[in-house]
C-alpha cells in the first residue's frame, strides 16, 4: 500500500477520535511504506520501461513518501509538540537497529 493511502487512513482515524497509540499499527505500516519507497529508489535492475520512465517513477514514489512523512510530522508536531515527534523517530531508529541486528544474527546462524 502506498504512504498517501495509509496517511489518509490515519487522518480518518484521528478525526474519528482514535488515539495515536490506537493507530500504531497503521503508523508502522506508513513508515514501512515510506522506507520501501526509499529503497525502491536505490534498487538497481533492468525493466521493460525506458530508463527515463523508470527514473521518474522511482523519484515520484520517493517524493510522495517524503511529502506524506512531512505531513505526518506536521500533524504530530502541532498536536503533541516537536518533542513527541522526535521521540517517535528515536524509537523508530531503535526498532530498525534491533531488526537489522536480528537479520544479521539470522544470516550468521545460516552460515
């Protein structure tokens, strides 16, 4: 699912009175989608599309994800304050580090 669609769902939930904690699954999916868009930009490979079409498609997905992430940042900052957004980013970095370490451990064990 794309970040814009997920963000729309988050906004709808918030407008309906759900808490940020109650929407944690959707917010997690949102960050997964933005990460995926960023990784897509870095992917190398050949497709049936022209080089320019592929480049523009990747760039558009990354821009869309960045704009959606900025919108979420603005909403959290305006609603809870900048410190809460920074706290969310800190927790996100910790979870990413834990995930990378678990993947590295799994690779070492597979060898």
